[in-house]
């Protein structure tokens, strides 16, 4: 739980309408939580098990792609099952189609978090251009799980 005073301290100097909204929240209505990701994994599969979604690539929410990545994983994995002769081949195809891209999105989300949460908003030198993030294709929307080569 967080107190109203904690939230007000974090928003010191904000417009009075925002402060009014904070003050209107019930006393027990604030919570704080940590955000975590994990460094990219080079391999997602071992034997008869593979990972997808947050188990494979837990990412911060700064590109809004977490759930979408899990759905993309599922589409690609299903296609790989259909195209492969056995489980090992399916997992190999899946990783070839997904690991590099998903890990790039994970790292892009991490970079955007730094960019969005900088303590010096007047100095963005050294931060990535948001349009350059999102994977090898350079755009989050360029990757198509239905047509990516498997």
C-alpha cells in the first residue's frame, strides 16, 4: 500500500486538477509495485519443454507489447508444430523465428523505460529514438507472426 501523502510528494508541482484527483482516491486506494524484466535468454527450449510469453521474455510495459508478444509466440509455435516433423524441429523453428525479435523488443522496452522515466527530461541525449526500437525490422508493427519464415 501507498499513502496519499506519498503520492502527493511524487506529484509535487502538478496541476491542481491532478492533485484533486489524487486527493479524491479513497484512503486505501493507492498501491505501489515494482516492474521487472530479465536479461534476454538465448535459448527457450530444452527437451520436450519450451517457453513463451513472459516465461521466455518478461518485459517492461513501456512499449505495451507484453501480451501481444505472448500471442505472437503462440501463433508462431502453432505454425511450427504444423510444419515440423517432430518436437525438436518445431522448437528449433520457433526459436529461429522468435528469439532474436522478442529479445530485441524486450531490450527496446527497457530502453524506453529509461527514456520515459529520466530524471532530466530536458536532456535526452544518449536516449534512443523511439521509432528505432522494436526489433530487427525497426518497427514493432513490421513483424507478422502469420508470415514470418519458420
